[in-house]
């Protein structure tokens, strides 16, 4: 066998996979945020049983009930009672996916932690591959959607635009088409928990912490059953933004005013130039004065608006409200 391994090693590419650590005796935690997921509940656990349940590793499933209005929490109670591997954290109301995920990550005890959508859009079959890459020394193994045809054209275009703009502006680029579906080493989870911010934009935080990361392409299926909170959620976020940040809106609005004035200034300026060229000048100096005045005014407004953006966020953080509140913890005593 020595010769065959040698031959295999020679045939393999330069960076041949080498296991540097073993998952033997380690614990894997799945973190599943759930908001009104009763329609997919049974299918989810069946699928998990058939995939990660088969892995030779200690398993823990931390479900976070994010203020469901259906019977998700009752189902979870029953499930946790019947199966010691299943634990649940019930939040006191709907805090949104990012907060639910944070609650789950903080409750998880595993050496490896995998956040997973309840609707089976993150195929649990992939987790075996994630674990294998973890064994090769990667601290973060993230799923990359190789094909987004299960999304509408609109969602795809806006998502692409978002990644492009974000990566242009941010020092910590997010790999495109990457969601929360990933395997993280304990160290990475600890690092995430040390970030104190309330505005938990997970994708950004994941990128910020660094560590050895690798992507695994996969095809993301459509939602199994139930309803996406998306269109709804976007509106919700919009409303919550407007209400909680009640006092930041008057600050932020100046950005729009500033941009509007800048556009107006440019149009007015062009109009005046054309007028001078066609009709001739009336009062000397008027046109240039007007352009400078309007444009300067617009710039000040934009600057004020940008400061408002930051001030509003500082206000949110300074209030220091917790990211989420727990109503109930189920199955953690064992
Ligand atoms: N989710 C949550 N709280 C919310 C909205 C969603 O915990 O307020 C959960 C949801 O149960 C699911 C995951 O976040 O497990 C992804 O949500 P969804 O499938 O609705 O989003 P999409 O896949 O359409 O982006
Ligand atoms: Mg989904």
C-alpha cells in the first residue's frame, strides 16, 4: 500500500488534501433560526437525520424560535423532549434572522458550528464535505451558490448589484453568492461573539473575522414549503428602521435633499451655459455665481446627511439594548 499512496500523492495536484485534525470525539452544532416554520418542520428533521445524523460525530441541533406565530415552538418542545440532541432557544418576539442566528451561535456548544436555514434551502448533505474540509485545517467552510436560477431575475440582479457596491466600499469583501450556510470552527464563533455591535449584518461580520476560509459550490434549491419572509421582511425592516430609528430619519433625509440639490445644480448650470451661448449674457457673473452657490449648498447637505447616517447608527449602538431577549431555553439542562 505504501507504493500506491506514493503514486497517488504524485498524481495528485500540489495542494493535496491532508487531514491535519480529526473530527473524532468533536461536537458539531447546527444552528437553525425558525420563524413560522411548522410547514417544513418534519421534513427538516427527517432530512437532518438522514444526513448529519449519519455522520460519526457528536451532534447538537440548536433551534431558535424567532417569535413564530404558528406552532413551531410547540413542535420544538415536543421534539426536544423526544431527542436529547435537540435544544431550543425561544426569543421573546420576532427579532429578525440576524438576531436569531446570534442567539443560536451563543447557545451552541460545538467545536464546529453550522448555521442552517429551516426551509432546507441549505442542503444538509453538504455538511459532510464541510467537515472534511475542516479536517484539512480550514476554519470557515462556506457554501457558494453556483447557480441562482431558483431566484427571480429581479432578486438576482439586485443581489449582484449589492455585492458589487458593498465590495467596492468595504475593506472586508464578501464572497459573492454566499449566505449564512457555512461551517465555522469554535474559534471563529468565539471571535464573532466578541463583536459587540447590535446591527448584526452577519455576512459582513463573517468576512471581517478572517481565519482560513474556503468556499464550496452548491446549487440552492427553492424553499421546500411554507413562506419566505422576504418581501414581507424587507417591508418589516423598512418599517422597523423608520420607527426604532425615529430620530435618525430626519438626519438621513438630508442625504436625499443634498443629492437632489446637486442634480438640480448641474441641470441649472447646464441650462444657464446653453442660455448664455444661445441668447447671450444678461447680468454678468450671475450664471457662475448661481452654479457655485447651488453646488456648494448641495455638497454641504450631502456631508450633513452622511454624518446623520453615522450619528443614527451610533445612537442605536449607544443605547446598548440587547440584540435579542430569550423567553425560554429548552433542553439545555441535560
Ligand atoms: N427567519 C427568522 N426570523 C425572521 C425571518 C426568517 O429566524 O424574522 C429564518 C427562517 O425561519 C429561515 C431563515 O431565517 O430558517 C431564512 O428565512 P427565509 O427562508 O424566509 O429567507 P430566504 O431564504 O427567502 O432569504
Ligand atoms: Mg429560504
